[in-house]
C-alpha cells in the first residue's frame, strides 16, 4: 500500500526548537536515508519556504492567483489546515514522502522516526489507486 507522509511544523510555536529550522535539511536527508534503506521510500521532497507559494483559485469562471502566505485566509493541504490566521497559528507543510508499506501500522512506525513527529506532526494518508482504495 502507498502512503503519503505530510510533515508539518509551526514556526511560531515556542515548543518548536529554533535548532529544527537550522538543522532541517540534515534531518530530512537522514530520514530519507533511513526509510530508503528499508526499500519503502518511493519519493520525497522538501518544500520551499511558504513565502514562495502560488495559489490558484477559479471562482465563477474567474481565475485568481495569489502569492505567498495569505493573511486573513485559510489554506489546506488536503483536509489539514496549514494556515489559520484568525487563531494566529500558521502551520506549514515542510516536506512530503511517499512510502510503499505493507500496512498502515508500518507507515505509522516509519512516520514516528521523522524528527518532526517530536516537534509538531507527521500526517499519514493512504493513497488511492486509479480504481480506488487499496485498503
């Protein structure tokens, strides 16, 4: 089964050590190496800073393109809120990994190895095949 790991961090959260921001590339590389050795890593990438984002929306046939973080709005990665300005909590997806694991329990086991699981969150989502859920 394939699973998507979305790695999230709240850069404004005082519980997230500043060291994580500086050490993130090394942590991401170490995690990818660990999971890669197991043969379960399909793909993985770190995201650029959210200030470089471009969001495309079409409403009533009108294209609207906005750039960067968006005060006063909510942005979602799937069903996970990644920006909620009204509560002054801005959480960013920092990277993703696609794993091919035996089951959800194994995907959770691997997600727990990511350092972000200790600081914020790693979301595990089953991926669908063109014919539907593998589950």
